[in-house]
C-alpha cells in the first residue's frame, strides 16, 4: 500500500488529532527565505507547515498524493482564510507548470517511497522542476524498531464530535536487505456504540548516506550539504541540479 492509498478514510480523519510529531515551521520558513521563492512542499498532507508558511506571506505551493489529505488541507485553509495552491500528484510522476527555487519535504516523507526505483523517479521529477540555482531539501532517517512493550499500546484522542480515536501498532517486520520496515497500524473510531476499525501496513524505506547520494546523482542532482537535526534523528540533505559538462 502506497501513501496515496494509506492516507484515506479513517486514517486521514485521525491523522491530525493523533499525529506523533507536529512539524516545526521555523526551519522550513528559514529555508524558503534563504533559498528564495517560489517554493514547493512535497507531500504537504493536511497543511503543516504549508499553511503556516502561507500565513507568513511566503510563496509556497503544495503537492500531495492523497486526495483525502488535500481536502483536509483545503478545509483548514478556508477556515484560516488563506489562499493556497495545491496539486494532486504523486512524487514519482510529478508534472507541474512551474519551476521552483526551493523544493522541500517537511519531515521524512521521502522515506514513504517504497523502493529505490520509485525514489529515483521522484528525484528525477523534482530535478525537472528546480529553477536554475534552486535547492531541494530532503529530510531522511533510519526508523528504529518499535519497542516490544509498545506493541498494542494505543495513542488516544477525542474528535470534535466526541468520538474516541485510537491508533496502535499491531505487528512489525524489518528487512535489513531491502531497507524496509513494515508496521501494521490499527486505526479505531468509537462513538455512541458505533465503531470503525482498520488495519493498514505502513512501510518505511531507508537509505545509506552513500546510497542516497548515488540515487540523487542518477537523477541529475548533486549533494551540497548534510545537516543533522536536533538529536540527529533526521539528516537534512540539500541537493542542487548537476551542471552539464562543457
């Protein structure tokens, strides 16, 4: 199951209330201000940090493969009276009518691409949309196995209509050769005696530093810098279009 199918229905509904990490908009605002506009957020989801950047007046558009998440983003934008340009496309088949000085992912969304071939296709698409001297920012990480004592333990939140929302890890498999970790997540919604329960596999695909640099090179991109985040959980890779010889 790819991200476009994963973030649908109940998963899109509970994403906001039950998200494990809220994206800090500051580093992405600083990136856009430093690199220049226009900018494009890849995998913008339901609008964090895209809507915050628009509220600051930054020229940032968003692209997302999940129609459900895009609709949530549109509703949030209308509620905040923000104008935002959104595109419904997959990263591996990106085809927009504009080039951007800054292209970025907020958080390790790139890790949701299931294999190296899909990653190269996405990087080639991004390369085609970079303006001259434009910069791509890709946060990456290597997922840690879920501790055994956390299997079956639910995060709980309450929806606006009073429904109890829950998400928990049911099982997990890790393949070091393919560099994938597949976590089966259970999403639940309980309200007034009615329940919805859905299990979905969440696949994370990771890269070695040298391996990611090779994939970028195959897509016509060169690594300009690697910056660790606080706690070194994420590594932020900055890439630019490779110059043609001669």
